[in-house]
C-alpha cells in the first residue's frame, strides 16, 4: 500500500516541488499544506504516514504544529527542514518530538532516505501499540476504537458495584473477557472466578451444578458436592448463556438472588452465598419473556446493570490490532518464527463482516494463516477466498465497499458519539477530538454528511 506524505511549507512552489519528487522517486501519495493550521486540518481529515515540515512559516509555524501534535499524543513521524541553516532550531524541533531534520539544500536522495527511515519508525510505533494492548494491566480486551473505549469505561465504573450485571453480545464477541475484567477490577486477591456455561449442561444436572447436592440426593450422588455458587465464595459467578437455563432452574436462581441463600439438592440446611452474579447471553431475553421461555422477574434481577459488547463489524478499526495480536500469540504458542501481516491483507480482514463468530472467527482465520503461510509475511493472496470475497453464511455483506468507505463509516461513528457526549456543542467536541478549531470539525462533518442541529 502506498504511503501518504504531507509536505508543509508556506512557499507553495517549494512544497509542490518536494511533493512531485516524492511521487516520482518514491511512488508516494502526497498532500501539500501552505501553513501550520492548514496542516493540522489535513492531519485531522486524512490518513497521513509522515510529515515534512518547514519550521519557518508566518503565524502558526512549524514549532506550533509540533507542540500541537505533542499535546495530542501524536506519534506520527515528522521530518523538519529549514533553509536558514540554523540547526539549533532544528535541535529544538527534535526536543518537541520531530524524528529528524534536513536542510532544504540537500539532495532528494537524502530526503528519500530520511522519509524511508521515518516510515519504518512509524511502523515500529504501530507494533508497540499492539504490544501495549496485549499487556494492558487493566483489561484483556484488545481494541482502541470508540466502542471499546466506552466499554472499558463502563467496566471500570461497574466493577466495584456488587449488583448483578447482564452482558449482551453476539457469539464470539468477547463476553467472558468482559466478565473476567469485571472480576479482576473488583475482587480481592485470591477471590475465585467461576464460569458456568448454561448451554452446555444437561437439563438433569443444571441445578446440581448451580446449587450443589448432598450425598444420596439422586442416583450416582455418592458424595456431597458444592455447587458453582458456593465455589465462587466472595468472588464472581459467571453464568454464560443464561438464556438457555430451563424454567425450573430459573425459578431457583431467582430465589437465590433475592434471598442470598440456597439449599443443596437433597439437603435441608440454608447456606448463605455472597458471590456476585455476572450473566451473559446472545439471545433477546425480552423476546424470550414474551414467548414464556424466560422469567420476567429473573430478567429484572439480572439486568440491574447491562453491558453491551459491540460486534466486530461495529469496530472494524480494531481488526488490524486484533489480527496482529492473535498472530503474535499464535506464533509463540506454535513455536514458529514471528510473522507479520501486510497492509493489503489487513484491509481485506477489516472489510469482512465477521458476522458468523466475531472475534473468535478472526482468531481462527489468523491461526489458519499461520499454518498455511510459508513466508514471514502474510499477504492478501494468503487470505482464504471466502474472506477475500466478503462472503458470510449468516448474512450477506454490502457489495463492493471500499476501505475508504468503511473508514468514513468509522469516522462518522466517532464524530456522532463525540457530539452526543458534548450535547452537540461543536467547539467542545472539536477540543475533545484534538482538532485545531471548530471550523475543522465543521469541515469533517460536511464531508461525512453530518448536519448541525
């Protein structure tokens, strides 16, 4: 994939000449800005991989651009250039975060070398982001998209609260990871996390697994057994696919949630339980209540707090991060040399719908790629045909959607969410998004078709 270079110089002829040479010699896509504020608008509107920045500009100069990028935690590589020969000022730019500097009189070959090196630095910085996401101390959820940031914020807010939590999400979207994060951020050291898959339990054993049984309670009960509630102690009981519980078990679960006590099967003594219950389902429990498949009173006990895990198609910008994460983990587990995924393959993975099994489906595809690809780099041709063609057994995807269109959808979602958080106030929203001013946000809104109310 061609890289995008932004050349910033108040002398338009100089900027255009650099842009022309970069296209001719390096095959790069180029953009030109003739001032610092225009440069920030371009950075806000378009994907840029490297910036060549003139320091000496009237008004908002190169130093102001660097300060703005530093204040907004931008890790975009910047090469500053100067025609004054004042390298002390270039050193000052380096301290502000610039990657390197060149003199305007230097050959284009030197410029090309600096750009190539800066782009490699940007690639390494992206890999560092992947590693940071993997070792995030607060969460096992990988992703930097707005939906995932909101979900992590909600997890932190609910973690200390002992009330039940209901996690909604499609199959493979990461509901158990959310439950484990709720537990990890709340529990004292050593408190257990007990997962129970309600869909995998035979109906005859559901109550025994949940509440335990006394010796002789039924045929085969040759010893007393503690159920999941007792095993969880003061920790967390995670009821996965709670919508699959049979109605008799739902009634007893409701009684335990209301009274904080249970009686083992075949027993008479009440046992106090303190575990926090976190339930998850991919089903529409409201519809199940209407069809008498799920108790309404139990639903009201479980959904005191609700967390919705976004499907992967609603956070496509996280797909490259997830794919790199899985690739690294799987290579380590299989003991094979580390591999990478090129940009074109990542675009294909990002464009796919992942409707069948979400993050779990992506992980399975990455494992197939690790096994099937002999080279150190996974390329577009290595991606399975059903993914390249965008097919999905559960539901067809929109045909012929380009990466640019998908990116615009993601941008539109980010802007709409920020506007909602700020009550539609354009200036505050622009500040939150790190834009130069409200005019920059209005320009983006016009491009995305978002109208001011």
